[in-house]
C-alpha cells in the first residue's frame, strides 16, 4: 500500500494505492476505518467499512489493476472514492426485485452495490477516457429505498475500423443474468484458488483474464440491459450493440473457454447449466449469421418465470 496525503490540511483528503490482490480489501477497510476514528466519525465506521469493502472488491474483481482509495470529510459525513483504470467496465446495481432477483440473491458476487445504495446519502460513478471512479457519501442517515446512482460518462471510443452493429431480439432475461453470474463466480473461484495452489495452470488463467478484458464491452452491455429489464418485471429484452469484430471474437472465445474449463477442472462454478449453455450456443450462431449479412432473428429459447411465479402460474 502506498499512501499520499493532501497538501491542503491533515483532514481534507487522504489517499492510498492498493495492489489488485485479495489482501487489499481488508487493507483498504482498515485504512478507511482508521481515518474515520481519527476524525471522531465513529458512527459512520460500520457503513464506511461495508462500502469500501464492496467498492474495493469490485475494483479487484473487474479491473485486476492497482486502484486508489480516497477519503475526505463531506458536510456532516464522509466521502469515499475508489479510482481504477477500467472506464469501460461500468458498475451495475443488482436489482432487489423483478424477474431475476432470485438468481442475483443466490450469487456470492455482484450484490455489493445494493449495500452501497442502501446506506449512502449519495453515490455514483464518473468515467474519463482512461479511468473510472466510484464514490459514496455517508451521513449515517438511511433511506427507506436504495439511493439511485449519479452517473457521468466522460469516455467515448472513436469509431474503430472493424466496428460492427448487432441486434439480439427477445433475449431471455433470466438466462442472460445467470450467464453473467456464472462468469463472476468462476472469476472469484479462480482468484481465491490463486491465493494458495492455483486450480488453473498459468496458461489457462492468463487466457481467461485476457478474454474477460477484451470481451468486457459486450458482456457488460448485455448484463446491464438484462438487469434493467428484470428490474422492470420483463422476461425478455432486445439488445443493440455497436462494437468491434475483435471484441465479438473475444466473447466467442470466452464462451468456448468456459465450456473447456467446465470439462477440465473441478471448480464448482465452472459448470454451466443447460439453460446458460443453450443461450451461449445460440448467441454464437446468431452472431455469425448477422455478420454474414442475415437479419436478426427472435431468440427461440424459453424465457422462464421466477420459480415462485412459475408455481403460481401452474396452479
């Protein structure tokens, strides 16, 4: 951990830089908690510890690069910011209701921003060409409903020579959400195993993370759209993508690699259920079809209801 202190005065802002390792989460939490106690903001310690843990975990999990935590007083409370170098990997709040909420509740990743939204007086994120910072302001006062984020997108990619436009019609919300959760769980499993004996050899691990980085654009676009549709109570959604051929290829290679890892390793999260496997196979076929000039087709896969609604519909 590398620490720098604002030159304005000793309590204006403190920053610390952390490595993208699992040990950095607890280190960031201790850094923030110590400052709040020094500033006699003990009533905010619990909320701040939760928030910095979740924001740091997101930075470690999604960017795998050094990140910076900054803490400063803000009005009657405190503001915590986490800066990373991945502006394209935008955070998304996991819905607390809707057609896929049972899936998101059962996962061990992706729910951290629900916690942030629940305890924040304000929170949001801002991107620039080369960075992203996610911030939260805490006063100790909690709203009855999660606070919506304040978002400023300042990065824009110039048109690429291999730019393509794809349209996926009628994607099943629950299958897309389940696919995203499975990828998150696998990444988490890999990172945890790398603390001790790695379950994946170095070549497979490097290839996995490289494909995750290069496919982030399309993966997160689909996941965020599915979560928004699910939160609105819909079972299907359409996805329009403006991306590049290289990104599409990386997404296809990632789908293939996930299948290989499922067969090759004993990681529980590497297994893919039939619903997700069918979705990934259809996406591959439909992508190739559209790239060859065909019109978009309606996704033929079922769009199942949540278990409770499915049971009620059958009675």
